């Protein structure tokens, strides 16, 4: 089983000793998401509040690096809108290009 509609780049930082949010959910997301543009950082020995942990500077740097590397890319909504406009220009209908939006946003498009 995969999550084919989940193709958005993402970063997840998760403490291996987090008792509030099970690590297996992060592992599942990593394994099943369709996107290849992802970073999953397991912080060994850390709990839920990663910014209060000794490794906080490394976690913050991972966040900065990820955001910086994606700063020049369109947001998911901008990408969907651009695809819809391009499709409509090609064939007069944007319905087909919004299929990804339907799976991403629960069928609201």
C-alpha cells in the first residue's frame, strides 16, 4: 500500500524516544509516500520537543537546509494551479489536471 496522492516534498524530524507521537507513523509516512523529495531525520534519544533537546542546533539546521533548498520551488497549490492553466490551454478543460488536487485535498476540486 502506498500514499500515491502524497507527493509534496517534506521534512520530518522525530525523536526516537517520543512517547506522544509513535515513531512508527513517521516510518510509515517515509516508506509509503509517493514523493522521493523527502527527508526523515530520526533524532536518537530525543523526546517530542526536539528544540529543547541537546541536538536542537542540528535539528534547526536540518529545517533551514530543507526550507532553503525548496525556497525557489512553487508551493503545491501554485503547482496545481499552473498545471490546471496549462491543461486548459491545451485542451480547453482543467478537470483532468485537477485529479492530483482531488487526491491531495480530499476531493474538494
